[in-house]
C-alpha cells in the first residue's frame, strides 16, 4: 500500500477517538457477542449507533481511516469504514483489508459505509465472489446485494456478470443466508433483474446439490410472491 506521511492533527484525532471508544465500553455487549461467535482481538462493545455518533464528530480523512484500521480494534475498524474517503480508496487497500477480515460484522461494515461507494465496487464484488477464503466470498456476495440496493439507477447490465459466477456459491451451506439475502436484493432491483433472477434460480434446481435446490425454492418463493411483483407495478 502507499506510504502516507503522518501528521499531528490526524494523530490527535486518532487519540481522541480511542478515548471516546474506551469511555463507551459495554462489557455486557462484549459477552453477548462472544456467545454468538463474534470474537475480536480487542472489543469494547460499543454499539453501531454510538460509533456513528463518534464518527459524526470528525471530518472524513483517508489517513485517519488508515490509522484506525491498523489499530485492529473492532470499533476502530468500523470507524475506519465510516471515516475513510471513498475516492481516495485504492484497489490494493480494498484487497488488503478484505483478505484480512475475521468476522462478517466488519465485512458488512466495510461494504455498507465504504466499499459500495468506491469506483471499484462492481469489479471487486465480482472478484471476491470468486475468492478462495470464506469471508472474501461473503464480502463479495454482500457487496453485490448492497450495490443492488443502493445503485437502483445503475444499468442492469452492470449486474449481469454476477449470474455467471454465482452457481458454485449456492452449493456452500456456510453462504446460504448471505446468498439468499443478497440475491433477493438483486432480484428486486428491477423487473428485468427479477425475471433474470427467477430464471437463474430455476436453473439452480437442476444442479446436483441438495443445498442449492433448497436455496432455489426459497428464492423463487420470494421473487415470485405477490408482494415483490406488486413492487414493479407501483414503480411503472
């Protein structure tokens, strides 16, 4: 990654943020997160609402975000996503951070607050869906869904390539929930995407995989539902 020279203002802000995190510590939240398998090197149990409040007190800054990420606390990694500047993010940074992920929570935070706002979002979502590590594939699927949700005005053609790479992921039971959530968002982006997604799901039933067959039925039930179809009628 590029070497960026530190400056005293960013260092002061960095220290202020660490103090605010410590003051917002919630041990009960930490314990609950551990019970659900969310284990971090350092976790102060600060809620997302509180982290948003902390982030609102500082101007977005790329160097500050890098310093926060390198601290590797749960809270500083989430704040790094909230405070980075999308136009200054590089592909190298996206790959480095994503490939070092250890929890789905941070993956979702990165996609929601940062990755989806970068010019590399579509390219990286496709690339990560073909990744080897579970959390990299998870991030790719989640980012695909996030883009389908937030980029409603984007041409449907931007999403077409995903249909060529998703079939293998439908066989992975560890990706079932995120696949379903993200694919439903893709299939509700537009009437065209809905039809394309239904056709894809019908094809999943033909794959010799019990997991993909069950997933296909779940998807078809939702995308063909009266509620979803009414969405397209209202938007015409």
